[in-house]
């Protein structure tokens, strides 16, 4: 059985949506695979290089797909960002053994460095065989913002009520500490060149993805719900960080996600102040709980001081065949990578 691998075309979107919801065993109207969301992920804004590859069989049916999230890493000692990519919505039909691996090899041609964040057991085992190496995990942290709403939403069953009560007890056991650094959260309509300065400064301390204003603005155009953009400002008015926040319905509660947060220093006190501001803003936007990613020690410590608790780790693996990235600095990844921003 021969398959043809080619870039996704706009006419493929309805068939791709059906292929993904069937293969990932989700409802037909699952948001991650809705036609408008797929168009936003893969076709907008239009670029010469494809962000999605489909494998097509002899009769023209989709039998495999891989989405590419192109990015670039900046870090200590790097003179220019190193292009990198993460694969998402990666699926092969069971009837076409190894079509997923073929798509992976084609995807790898698009950037010299590739990485995986989270993913399924099948995906992790195939990328391990493809040369990805395990790195320290990214950790997902949560904080309850509205204890009573959370408790009420726990539901009627004794198990749900017990879970809600446990979460509440945890929150009360570890209240957030007040900030010791003064920062302001400044809402902005879109990102400008300040984002590049924040990335340049942050990359002196950690390997971070080189956020461009265009990439950050594309996140603000998610078709299903709004995301808000901010700059953090120090008392002298200087932009010292950036954030994207979003609220996502989760059953009877609303999750507030720190979709992105980057500061120009590696000081846990400043990150702590920024996380308190982000949490308060998420609460104002209607969130009952807040979620944020961490990995470098100062981000983990700041989350702890801001009242967050570690919920679970996400496997992080890296394929850097030419050793282009520094290995002596921690990597900082946020939900803008992979497909975690709005999922
Ligand atoms: C990850 C994936 C794309 C790799 O594709 P591939 O290289 O063509 O996979 P292979 O045909 O070599 O099979 C690798 C394993 O995945 C399993 N697999 C293949 N297609 C699958 C599918 N559509 N659903 C579930 N499992 C699948 C195979 O049974 C095999 O498991 P085994 O080693 O225990 O027999 C493919 O496994 C897949 O589609 N998995 C389901 C979706 C998924 O997990 N995506 C990755 C998200 S990170």
C-alpha cells in the first residue's frame, strides 16, 4: 500500500477533522479538531512552509497526519535562535503500519531541532526510537482561586465532594505569600517589539522559545475564545515581562490558564509577583482555578510562593542531533508550545 505525503490543503479540513476525531476517539465536534480550529492551527496566517502534512492512500483518503508547531530556541551563548518544532495531532491509521514514523521523518526535515512535550505512550515510544532524549520534565501547577465555587462544583457524589474538600484543604494549608517586588500588569491589544527584548534578556538565564510578536498575536486570534495579552512593568514603567491569559470552561468550573508568561530575569521574587498578578487577573476574568507550567528552579519556587501546587509532570524530550543547544542551562516551556494553549 503506497501513501503520498503532502502539505494540508484547505479542502482537506473536513476530512482531517473526521480522521482526527475517529483516531483519537473523541466526540465528532471535539474542539481540537474542529474545522475552524484546524484552519487557525495550520493554515493561518498563510506561510510558504507547511505546518501540517497529510498521508493520502491510493483512493485519496487521509491515512495519516502530523501537525508542526514551528518555533525556535534562544539561550545562553547562542548568537541566533535555533529553529525547532514540535509535532501535534500526530496520527496514523492502524491499517498503514509505520505511516506515523514516515510522517515524523518528513516533519523532522523542517527544523534542525525537535522536541516532544507530553503525548501518548505510542507517540513517546516512536519518538524515543526516532532519537529524542529525555530531559527534565515540565511540571503543571494549579491553584484554586474561588474555594467556595470550587467546593459547590464538586458535585453531589461523595467522591466528588471529597475531592473538592481535599483541594480546598490544600489551598488553605498553603496560602499565597504577599509579593515583595512591585510590578504592574498592563493589558495590551497586541504584542510589539518589547516582546523581543524580554526574550533576549530571558535567554541569558534559560533556553526559551524565541517568541516573536507575530507568533504571540496569532495566539490571540484563537477562533473559539478570547485570550488576553499583557506586559509586566516595573515601577519605572519599563516592560520587564509578557503574559497571555485565557479562561476555559471545565464542566461546572472555569479554568484560568497562564498560556504564556516570560520575565526578563531569573529572580523567584519577581516571578512570584508576576504570578500573583496573573492569578488575580484570571480571577477577575471569571476563573475558579489557575494553571501554569514551570521548569527552571526559579519558576517552580515562584509558583510555590504564589500558592500553586504541582499537579503532574509532562515528559519533555529533545532531539538535537547537531548539539546546537546549550545543555548547562534549564529549558523553560509554556503552553504556547505543543497544543496546550487552549486544550
Ligand atoms: C504515534 C503514531 C502516529 C506512530 O505511528 P507509526 O509509526 O505509524 O506507528 P506504528 O505503526 O509503528 O505503531 C507503533 C505503535 O502504535 C500503535 N498504533 C499505531 N497506530 C495506532 C492508532 N491509530 N491508534 C492507536 N495505536 C496505534 C501500534 O499498534 C504500535 O503499538 P505496538 O508497538 O504495541 O504494536 C501511532 O502510534 C498512532 O497513531 N497512535 C495513536 C495516536 C497517538 O497516540 N498519537 C501520538 C500523540 S503524541
